[in-house]
C-alpha cells in the first residue's frame, strides 16, 4: 500500500487517535491483513452520483431507535447477536459526546436507506473530518445508495468548511477498494480495533 504525504498521514492518525488514543501507525514492512487502512479524500472535489439521499441528524430517542433497528440487521450479517448489536449502538451513542460524533440517517424520500457518522478535528486552517459507521441497510444495497450517501456526506463536510475527510476500513476487506475507486487515497495503516 502506498503511503500518503506526511500531513495526510498525521491527520489520518489523529482521527484514529481521537477514537482510540492508543492507536499507532503500522510500519510499512508489517504484513498486510493485520490492520486497518486509513484513506483520505479532499472534500472540495465533489463526488457526483445519479441519485441522492438527504441526511438527517440522529437527534431524538426515536431516531436512535430507527438506527438501532437497522443496525441489528446489519450486524446479524456478521453473526452478531441482537443483544450485542444493541450494546454496540449504546456504546456509540454514549461515545458521541466524547468524540463529537454526529450520526445521520440517510433517506430517499420517506425510505430509511442508510446511516453515517462524522466528527471533525479542529485544526488551525480548516478542520478535517472522519466518517464512521458508514452503512447502507441490507434492503437497499446494490442500488447506488452507497454512492449517494458518500456524495451527501462529502457535500455536508464541504458546506461545513472541512478540508479533507478520512475513512477507515479493514485492509483486507472490499470497502478499501470501493473507497479508492471514489477518490480516496491511502494515508497509512493502523492496527485493527474491534
């Protein structure tokens, strides 16, 4: 994996340390498959799609319940029990104050099709952002909603004055390639956190 420039690498690592303070960069000679790839994309460069979704901030108990209901379905695909999925959503919800993470529900009209979280790191010139929990819910996959969710997220971050956005994905999993095809570039690798 090619490694991005020093500023991109440092900012990507800072977003990981915001979530996991003990995070460190993996050395380039460490074997792949052991870590998570952190990828970076400028937000000023729009990402256009043929369809769109609207993002609505998760701000009420009802919104959190909708997210939890869908997250149970997502996690079930990985063999995670409903109880564990509920626990993970509760941890995410409790951690939003510490991290400044805002969760958004993605809608296509009245249909709830996905969700995404984002937080911003304050930096002197323009903040950097990190996307987390990027999901298209099972009933809506393969229809272009992933691109629509990414486009809406990048547009939101651009409107907020962010300079760049970071995403993380297991380096041996398909989302890494999906992000690369959408203009993200490798910044660095960090150990997996689960």
